[in-house]
C-alpha cells in the first residue's frame, strides 16, 4: 500500500510539472518573469535532451562500427580460405605435373585421382575418389610423380581402395639398373615416416649389386603384377646373409606413402617394356676445383746480384 501511495504522489508531481511547463511554453514571452522561468527550464531540460541525443548517436555509431568490424572479419576469413585453397591447388598441380612426366616416360595412359582417406591401424591402404563409374578396375597399377604407389584391390561406383606397395604382404617383381637383373622387393610395413626401408632379394647368384642401383617394376612374382618400368626405389646398402645363394640389399622407396595426394590409375599399359626410361636421374657431385700455387724465390735484402759471365 505504501509503495502504491508513493507512486501516485510521484506521478501527480510529474503531472504538475508537465502542466507548468506547458503553461510556460505557451505564455506571453514579453513577461520578464515567465521569460526567466522559460530560460531556466530550457537550460535544464535542454542539457538533458542534448545528453540523451549524444548517447543515442554514440550507441548508433557503436552499432555501425560493430557491423563494420564483423564485415571485415568475414572478408579476412574469406581471403584466408581463398589463399589456402590456392596453395593446395598449386601443390596438387605440381604433383599432377610430376605424375604425368612419369606416366609419359613409362608410356602408359593414366586417370588422375585424389587420395581421400587412409586405412586405419594395420591396413596399409588408401581410398581414391575414382571408382568403377570412372573406369577403375581391380588389379590396376597406381603411381604418382615419384614412382609406384600400389594396386587397386576393391572398387565401388565412386571410390577405389589401393593396397600400398610398402605393405608387408606385397611382393614386387623388379629389374635392377643398369644390368637388368631380376629380383623381388618386399615392403617394410607401416612406418612413422612413410619411407621405411624395403628389402631386395635377387633371383640369380650371378647378379652383382652396388649402392645407388635403381629399381623399376619388372616381371611379376606370386601373381602380384604391376605394369613394367615404374620406379620403385634405390639401393642404399648391401645385406650379407650367411648361407645365402643370392645377393640382397636394403632399398629406399621413392614414394613417401604417408604423404599421398594426387595419383594416377594406369588405364592402358605400355605396348612395349619401357625399361628404365622413367627412373629419376641420380644426383652427380660437381667436379672439385684444384688450385695450384707455385712459389717464386725472392732475393734476400741487401744481396748483391752476381754478374753473368760473358762468353
């Protein structure tokens, strides 16, 4: 009850002040007393009005600035996304270009595809974004700009599963440059760096190996065939085993199997064995430059030159 009475008193007072202001506003301005009252009222309420107007402009401006900042942030995010996409496209283009060079040297026709997923845990596989609807088939060789990636083992209408060449279950028939001797390579399995050492075993006891020899795919072994001439790796170290009849070696694969992006599915194999046409050139050290300096004898200070004898 007390709050209601107080509210009524305040409302009545405000109503009275409003009536007085109305009377003062419409009263005769020639009356000095009313003119003074009007001036005082204008000063008080004019200041309040100015403050309210300034506050309104401030909040309006703040709202506009906030909207502008939000718009700028959206533009920055869009530019970052476009820059990231441009970088990705540039990297993919470089890999595609390298892959086409290998395919051209190996005389095969390929269909480009992208890796969209990798197998989990023990599965040494990747999934490509090309399937039977694009012409992919089980058994096709897959390569990239560095060399042999693997072989397709399963397809759907839109995707393909590739068994990587570094899997422990894969046996790759290879030919060794420059002799052409045959052997087979087995993979190291899953490694953290993606380029674990493979193992080479030769078929003939007459084969001679040395570090730096390069390997390409050759005749198949155990029914696991790949198109011939695809680069596999390079010999890094000879391995001697007691009682072994043929030579063996460690091989560093050309492909990093944990950094696959753009690959090529071999659609048409070469009409003839391309041999070693697709192997990358080995780096050759620059010749060392030897500078020879010949010292000349100098005369001792204060020495008297000896005259030559006349004939």
